[in-house]
């Protein structure tokens, strides 16, 4: 039995498709968790507890590796603080605020625009050259995001009365895209050690927002349902997804692994309809096609 379990674990951890599929499923589940958290736990409490739990698991476990690799990370520490503050704390804070103002379907589809935002940021920050197909992909994806924000209503678009939740989610995606770009110049240490240190920094970085929420009387500590949501967010989207994604990248490379992110809006839509009974309107379908089509075009290799 022990040998069978070990063999199963070995086969599972060596299967990139399974690992990356679970990663995107867990990330999509975060959109559902964000909606379920409304009324059960406040946004900054979620963010604080999320990173406290993750850091409590990873930092003690990886402490010997953190100590040995700290000399390499020390010169990058100010940058790591900014990455944690914007990529983890600010992104998640805006994400959970947006979840109280829009649907999980919208959250997932807008989140699916991040590969394009990263491409745009790469052009601005690193003068990356883009092809015509990539430009077309950018416009298609942006059209999908605009369609979602306008809820398929041209009057809303013309009057610029965009759903606040969708706008907040788009800002959150811009912040996380900046974090993704910053990863290109991260210290050359193991990914898991780097993530553990960022999680520890995020606990401290989330304290000012938590203090502000408490001072305004808006802090809500988790109900029983709220604790289940927080534990799901901490264990699956935060911890396991990061480990699975890093292993998937190790097995098949970042380019092929990155394509799996396109599954997030699809999984989000399916989960939102089945679990939350959210309506899937025609404009959701069209926006999904535009976003995924835009990403597909942008990732096509130049013709030889």
C-alpha cells in the first residue's frame, strides 16, 4: 500500500497537465470564494488571515533554506516589499472589494485579461517588440473587458456608467500584472523560498489596511462559513496553486505553462453558474470568446 501511494504521488507530481489544471481550477475557485466571503468576513480581514496562514505554514517549514538564501535576497528586499504590497496585498484587497460589487463570472473573465496586460506592460517597461497579431489580440481582449464592464449595454458604455466592481477588478489586474513583470528581475533563489518570504512580508504589509478597516468600524472577523472560505483561500489558491504552478513550469517551461492561465475565466464561469447559480448572459459568452481569442492571437508564433 505504501509503495502504491508513493507511486501515485510520483505520477501525480510528474504530470504537468494535471498540476496546471488544478492550479487554474483553484484560482478560479478564488472568484467563488470572494463572492461567498461577502457578509461573512471583511476584505482586509480575509487578506490578513490569508497571508498569516500561508506564512505560518511556509516560513517555519522553509526556514533553513530562507536563512541560507537570504544573502542573495537581501539586496532585493525593498523591491520584494513593493512586490508583496502591490502584487499580494493590494491585489487581493481590491479583488475581495470587487467581489462584493460584481459577479464571479465577471471577476473570472476580467482576471483572464492579465496575460494581455502583462504584454502591454512589457512593451512599456522593457520596450518589448510586438507583432501585428499581438496588437490585434490586445484590442480583442480589451473589447471583451469593456463588454463585461458595460454588461452588454451600449447605453451604459456611452454614459460611462461602468459597474464599480468591474472597474476595481481591472485595477487589481493591472497591479498584479506589474508584480508579474517584476518577477523577471527577482533574486535567483528557489521559487518556493522566494514565495515564503513574500508571504511573510504580506502579513506585515496588510496590517495598515486592517487597522484602517477596524478604525472605520468595517472589520468583520469570520463567521463559521467565513472561516471555511478563508481556509480554502489560504490552502488552495494561495499555497497549493503556487507549488503546483512552479512544478508545472519546471516540467514543461514557462511559455507552455502560462497558456493554462487561459482556463481561469472558463472555470470561473462554470463554477459561478453551478455553485452560485449566477446567470450566464450572452455578453458573458461573447466577452469570453473575445478575451480567449485575444490571448490566443497574442501567443501565436510569428510565421516562419
